[in-house]
C-alpha cells in the first residue's frame, strides 16, 4: 500500500511538472472564474484522489492521470476551480480550506 501511495504521489508530481513546462506564453488562456468556482468541495467517494493542477481540465495532465489510474476507482479535483492565494496571504475568498477538507 505504501508503495502504491508513493507511486501515486510521484506520478502526480511528474504529471503536474510536465504539464507546467510544456505551455508557451502564447497559449495561456485568459483567467476566468469557472462555473463551480464557489461550490462546496466535492465529497470523496474513493480512497484515491487525483489532484489536477493544470489550467486545462481536459489537457495532457488529465489524460495522463486518467491513463495512469485506469482501472483504479478515484476522484479528481481540479485546483483551477478554486481561488487559492500564495503562502502568507490572507483573504476572505481563499478556498484552500475547502480543498484541504476534500482530502
């Protein structure tokens, strides 16, 4: 179980690192609020949570994560759906606590 969890954490790190490095400045879409930006955090139905940090919810990171977790029951959380400020910044609309509550 520890080996599987370690592999999952490593895969998420590699997927997010690979997704961040492949984008060019020209393809960066304008930031906009998503439809569920202010919804409650999802209730997890499984023990595996895939946290997608990509700005494109259907991009390569999502596809690689789904391929890696094929056959494994999992939930997906898109961080781009939540407004999270940098460390040390405190604002009323920060959603980090909602994301942490989902884990």
